[in-house]
C-alpha cells in the first residue's frame, strides 16, 4: 500500500489529538503527518489547496483528497479499523461521511494564540 501524506490543522486541538492517535496506531508506518500551519511542511507541496485544507483535512497519494475521503484513507491504513472499512466505504460512496465530517469540522476550535506559522504546542 502506498504511503499517505496527511496535513492536519495544528492549531486545532481535536485535529492534533486525532493525529497523535493515528501516529500511535500506524504500526506499518504508512502515514506521514505534516502540520498545515507550518510553512516548511506546506512549501514542499505546491498543489495543496491551503484554503480548503484549513477547512478539511488534506491527504495525498497520487492526487489531493480532502475531508472524509482523507479520513477514509487514513483509517484504511490502520489495521485496528479494517473491520469498519465496509461501513466507511458506504459512507464515502453515499456522501454521508462528508456531510458528517463537515458538521464536525465547522464546530472545531482553532486556537492560534500560542501558535506561529512554524510551531504550535498544545
């Protein structure tokens, strides 16, 4: 399986917490996490839609994906979630997963007070 590069919003405590969980569960090291608000990370990827990525998690294998599709690709690389892949696939196919994702993304907190473009400690 090809390695997945993800961009998570490092100014969002929930996004940062999710990324830490993903890093712990990524037993096969198939996911490379990058901080969205770190210009050193984003400059390497010229085709990244930064505005869309600030609203929805971004992922890259052969092309860019955003939102629930990124979550689907992340969870498909974590063996502990493989049992749930049929349900996740149906959510992806019907678009319901994206609707749920957008509702959660709208309600997330962004805390830029302690952050700058290069680091964000939570």
